[in-house]
C-alpha cells in the first residue's frame, strides 16, 4: 500500500484543531521515533526509511516497526509503507541493530490524531509539534493502491482546503532533516 500524504505548516493551529474536532475525536499521543540506516547511509540516500516508533497514549503504549520505500510521487513524497505492531520495543530495536542497522536519529513528536472519512476515503489527520523545531504541522494521509495516488492526493488537498490550508502552506521538509539541522546549529 502507498501512504498518500501531504504535510503543511499550520499558521492558525487552534482554528485547524477546532475544525478537526468537528470531524472526529482527537487521540492525543506522543511518538518516540528512532530512525535506522545502514552504516553507509544508503537507506537515506535512496529515500527509504526504517523506523521503530513507540506511541504513548493516555491508556496504552504501542510499538510499531515501519519500512517506507522510495517516494512514488515526487511532489508529495508519498511512499510505499509496510508497518506492523511489535510486542516488545526493546526486542524490535535489538533485531534492527542485530541486522546491521544503526540509529540515525531519535526524536519526539507530540500528536493530535483525527480519524475520519472524507471523499469516500478513510483519512488520518495529525496535528504535530516537534519540541526541537518551530511551528505546528498538519499531516493528512490515506492508504491506497499505487494507481490511486493522484486521486487520493486530490482528495487530501480538498480536505486541507476545507481546513484553510492552501498550496503555499505545503512542505516536503522532513522532521528528521529539520531535527538534524537544529541539532547541528545548537
């Protein structure tokens, strides 16, 4: 499956949050993400991602192992995604390291997730704050087959427009890149 996704900088987060809460109940969670790469950095160079994510919610903690392939749509950066829940976060990290991967970067995302249907698709909208970088971001995504990516991105753009997010607000900036740049400056 392809994660058709667009990300935008949000200039009026309270207003966007109010509109999202009209669509769905927020799930407030903190993500602890560790991205891995091969020692030669070849995953990042190829545009691929290998991540162990631990999600801390009010009632539970869950961990996921995720691999994302290279982008299938350059404008949006939408990628094939394969993700599975794992029972033991420490074991997941040990397996990935045991296969020769090294931690590339670890950081925290503070998220408000909203699951809803729009344009006949199941959507996930996430308001994101990363403590190490300035601003609030909005990610809107849906999982589709590769031939549906363009139509799904059009539907996501329509959702963003309904939330007051225009094309000039879209960004391809990655959290990994922004956090790494911030750490270099510090």
